[in-house]
């Protein structure tokens, strides 16, 4: 029977699992700073090829053109990174905060996947990796929460 004590990568000490979660958040934060994370498509005259421009997740231009999810994802990732460090420092005294952190990570991962709602041409490879890293962080946060 598989349990959290005997299953694959979760057979690690709690600080190591929390460190992996923090590492995934840090990697997502680095990817969000890159200038190729968000793509905006611009209208062109008929017969001309479509024009696109790439931006960082922290850029305000996509937000100004009603592409809200990248900036919200970036701000929440920064907040979750800080929150994770605080929870790691507090240790066992932050049991309720750990659950809140897990829920916020899930919400951030879902918001990160929202550009798909505009169409797949609004999704970049960097955006996919950011979503996967946020989901990975949430999975390891859940594993950390399950350990006594």
C-alpha cells in the first residue's frame, strides 16, 4: 500500500519538501521576469501578417490592454514566495497558514493558466512552464502539509 511515507519523492524530510516548493516558486519568479512570457497580438490592415509583441509578466502594457492574468500571477507569486519563507521560519506554529498557502498556490496556478481562455496563440512556452512550476509548488506544499 502506498502512503505518503513510502511514495517516491515524498519520502523526504519536511524541510526538504518545503525547500523544493520554495525552489519551484523561485524558478517561476525568474521565468516571470523574462521578457518573453506574455504575448499580445495587434490588429493589422487586411493582407498584412499579424503583429505580436512579447512582454514580461511584470509589464503593465498587457494589463492595460485587458490581459490581466500575467500581472496578477506575478504579484501573487511574489506574495507566495514571501509567505512560503515566513511559513518555513515559523515552522509548526503556522499550521493554518500552511493550508492558506496551499489554497493560494492553487489559485495562482489557475490564474496563470487563464491566457488559454483567449486562445492558444496567447500562450507562450514560458507561460506553460510558469503554470507547471506553480502547480509543482502546490503539490509539494500539499505533501509538506500532510507530513506531521
